C-alpha cells in the first residue's frame, strides 16, 4: 500500500436476506421455509469473521484500513406467518448494518424483543443449505440469479431517477 493512499475507506457489502426465502418459498417443504436467507447470512458472517482474523487483514488494519461491514438488506418479512422482526432479531450483530424497513422497525419497537446477537451455528447453516440443495434448488445458481435481479433492479431505479431529474430540469426551463 502506498503511503499517499488513504486506507480508511468506509464501505458495506450488501446481502439481501429475504430475497433468498422469497425466491424459494414455493419450491421448499415447510420445514425449510424461510430458513435459507438466515443460513446464507450465517455462512457469510462466518467467512467475514475469518477474514478479519487473518494475518492479511491485521496488516491492513495496522495501516488504518477499516473493515467493510456487512449490510443486511431486504429484512422485512414477505411471509405474513413470520413475526415482523424475524430477520431483524436473527441478524443483530456488532459491526453489521441492517436496512430495516420502517414498517418492520415500528412493529418491532412495539412488541419485539432482541434476545442476543447473530448465533453462528455453521453446522446448522450448512445443513439448511444442503437440505435446500437436496430439495433440488441450486443455491449457487440462485445466488447468481439474485445478484443479477438485484443489479437490474438498482440499474432500473437509477435510470428512473435520472429520467425524473431530467424531466424536472426540462420543466424548469420551460416555466
């Protein structure tokens, strides 16, 4: 790392939790319903922690590097059978960010209980992912599909925003 470079660059890596469950809802048996998103989050957090314990990361941290934080997105429940804070309580962990939807936050504020932090049970998370695979869902292919869909959605939102700005700019010129 060059001396003139600033190693203190805050950033996040977003993981859209409920989208995993939404994409598999109609294809999984009830015993696996709404479990894949949290299992993927657990596996991701476990790898994240391994990276932060690595010698490479320690060297970067000594130079002032800041860890990229995990951002749990899409944490509002899509399944009405789930409590509003289902993903919120399952993913509470220091050093992470949760983009809690307002409706979820308000519901949780009224009757939610935060009992602890993200409980990493690697064996359980792996067992869920393996069971999903046995249910004939290719988790790796689903990851690519979700990334592509997410990218396309963000690009569309960005283009819509630019179009609205351009439209307002044109309207301001004519008035």
